[in-house]
């Protein structure tokens, strides 16, 4: 099956990613609420959120190296097992340190799944399809982010927050396991054999990072993911301080995710209209203003409007940064480049929540959102200077590039 010839694999990958991401999106606020019930303060919440990214920080590049010259699909079930186990075991943990450990396991599982899935999309998509296919792929993440917080908000509440948050975590683990049903024979044999045939010397990490477009794509992705991550981890804390019920917080987080889905559904016409670099710049700039605005004591309806527009803006960064990195990376090192992008994401997920915890402890729980605004403002400048170009920038499909990651044939449609 040639890349782009049959997108049935992409639909099944989106379904699997929806369940895996839904479990994580349900578990992240549940972990915060359970930690609060066990006596955690804002600093402890930041540490637990940071540990989620700590194990993946060291595993991303080795996993990317392996995937560059081997199969992508085996990482997917491994990721599902770790996500399900991390969620369920967080629910039965009775100490903050144990919750931090299982949060790290959950993060490692999410990394395995995402590296395998992103490499699969890159390998089985022609270059001119990558913006579209990465956009469709990330709809799975947005669907999970839409349903997960609603489910968490429906289960968490009442006088016994420790019990209800534990229940939400166990349910999240069960939901992650459903992803197994869509993973059977999802990788095409010809792309697997080609990747093995082209196995050669490893491209040095330094050379990958020096490729024009790779550092910018990594930084934009880091900033956008940090914004999404801190929104998920700290909006419950903001809700506790402002008297907003967990069910409402769940709806607000899901509203943001719904807006992100809407953005990715119209990503192709937006690219044709503005091009990749300008689209990234404008959306990062708007997201910076909106993130800072969350620090204001606005009513719930205004917060909902801000989160909806913010979700639309944040929907651009991830899929376009994936394509930027894949197309800028040297041949034979694109999975490693994607892994470096994920390493940057995890660095952000370690540093941003820890910094947010310190900022919240000193300046209040809304202050981390001002910090995020500054980070997104910086990323808008990086995006504006990005040299990477796409079909949306030129109006034409890029020149064919033959490699083990993406073959250059057109799709059947």
C-alpha cells in the first residue's frame, strides 16, 4: 500500500489516539484534584505535573532512533499499556510521591504512543499530504481533550474528592485500553521494509538541530504544548480559588478542545490563505494575549469565550510544527527529528509546570498564565522567521523527496 493511497489506517490511528489522549486528558485534572485532596499545594501540583514529562525527556531520542530504521507500530500498544497502567495506579496511590511516579509512567506511555504515531503519519504520507494528515491526526488528540475533561468533571466532585478523583483515574485507565481495538496491522509492510533497507549511519543530533526550520519548529511546539499543559493542570486550581465547580472547569477545558478540532478541520484553507509561517505567527500572537487574559478575574462566560478563541489558535501549532520539522530534517533522521521535537515538548512540560508552581506560590494561581503569554509571544517571533515552506506557502506541492519516512507518490484521490 503506497503512502496516501488509502487513509483507512489514518482513521484508525485517529480513533486510537482519541482514546489514548482522552485517558490522559481525563487523568491530568483528576491527578490535580486527587493531589489537592491528599494535601498538595500549588508547588506540589507543579512538581507532579513536571514528573509527567521527566521520564520521556530521556527516552525520546533513543525511541526516535529506533523508529527511523525499524517499525513504528510496536510503540503504539506499549504506549497504551503504560498509559492505562499509569492512570489506574495513580487512582489507587495514597501518597503524593507515588502519584508523581505513576504520573511519570503515564507520560512515558504517552511519549511511546506519540512517537510511533507521528512517525507512522510521516512515513505513510506523501510530502504534499503531510500538513493535512498531521492536522487530521491531531484531531484525535483534540477529541480526547474534548471528552476527557468532561468525563473527569462528571465523576469528580462532592465531599469525598479523594474517592471521586480516584474513580476518574481508574476509568481513564480502562478508556485507554480501548485504543487496542484500532491498532491491528496499522503499519504498511512496504514502508517498513524500505525503512530497514535504507538503514545506514545515524545522523548526528547536532546536524539535525542545525537544519533550517528544525529549531523553530521545536520551539513553537514547546510553547504551544506548554500552554495546553498548564491550562489542563492549573485551570482546576484557578477554579478552586474562584469558586468554579469541577464540572464547569471540565466543560471549559472541553470547549477549548472543541475549538482546536474546529481549527484543524479548516486548517487546509487557512494554509492556502495565509501560508504556514504567517498562520503560525498570527495564531501564536493571539494565543499570547488570550493566555495573559486568563489571569484577569473575568466572569465564567468571558472565560469561556477566551478559551474558545485560545483553543482555535493553539490548534495550529502542533500539526504545522510536525510538518516543519519532518520536511526540514535530513533524510533518514525524520523520526529522530520528531523525537527531538517531543524532547523539546517534554522539556517544556518539566520546566513550565515547575516554574508555574513557583510563580503561583509567589504571585498567585493566575500568574502562570501571564508567563505563558510571554512564551507564546516569543514563539510568534520565531514562527515569523521560520524558513520552512509548505504547499500552503507556495500554492504548489513540494518537490518529491525519496526516503524511508515519506515516499513521494501522489495519493489515489
